[in-house]
C-alpha cells in the first residue's frame, strides 16, 4: 500500500476522457491539509485520536464545499473522507493513518478511493476495492425471504421497523455493513461502515404478480454497480 505524507503534487497530470478533472483532485488534496495538521496536533497533545466529527479538528462537513468538493467528514480512528461534488464526477477520497498508534509521529497517510476510478493519477493514492457487495447480498437474502413470507401470509408489506423482520438494525453489522433498517412497504435501507466508504443502499420490493421483484439503488455511491450488478446510482433518492 502506498502512502502519502501531508500533500500531493498534481502538476503534469493529464486529462483523460471520463476522468476526474485534475482541478477536482487538487481541491480535494487542499481540503485535507488542515485536517491532517489538526489530527496530528491533537494526537501529539492528547496521545489519542480525535473523536468522530470533533469540532476542535474539523469544521462542519459542508464548510469544506467548493467547486469540486461537496463535503469532508471525520470518522473514528482519524479516518476522514472527502466527497467530490457531482460536477466533479462524485466519488470519495479516504485518508487514514498508516500506523494505528496515535503516538507514532510524523503521521504517514494512506490515501484510497472506492469509487474514483482514476484515483491512481493522484500521487500516493490507489483504488480500494468495493468489497461490500457479497456481504450486503448475503445479509439481505434472509431479510428478503422474511419480507416475502410476511406478504404471503398477510397480503401486505411489513410495517417499518417490524421486529419480526428486523429485530435490531445494528444486529447485522459486519465488516462492511453498519446497519440495516426496515422502512415502510418492505424497503430495506443498508448503511455501510465508514471504513467501507460509507453511503447507503436501498433495496425496494415490488409485487407486480405472484412473485416479488427487488430493485437496488444508492443515493450516494456513484459507482455502486461495480460492487453489485444491476444496482444503480439514484441521487434523487437522497
């Protein structure tokens, strides 16, 4: 895994068809500079990583918004993520310390992205595989069966948060999945772990006949189809 230390050089980056504009990557890198410094100073002072969204380290997520950056979020263990704006092609650039020990200074940073295909054009960054697909499908399979049985027995979709279907949203937490919520009409909303890139998947059932057809969409994972076949990006569902 390559690392990046407090910055990147974007000169001489060529523009390719469908690629993220160099200006977008430059703005993303600029947004990370102050956050990295804040995290390093906090760790040096307190001997631990700052808490998620610590206001002493980061501002409000959308305070970093610009022409190409939509927001910046700080998670636990000094992991933070820059979300690119739709105009810049969307996607996320995630930074995390190479060494999990906050007393290890200076901090070297691992830079990766689950959904910016050309992230390797940014020196020190690489593409992180969108590995959440198999886990989501495996967990959702049992819930889909329970929803189908409920509809068959009661001729209706289960109510939102029906404990007979989803006992507890966080019960399904795993390596990539943070929680699964049951919404009205049998809709399943999957929330991914920050370490998996965050974001949500929405699994929507329809029963045009005797069988149930499921549709998979995501309101905030631009390239979700690279993780789950037939799953589409649907920003209007935010």
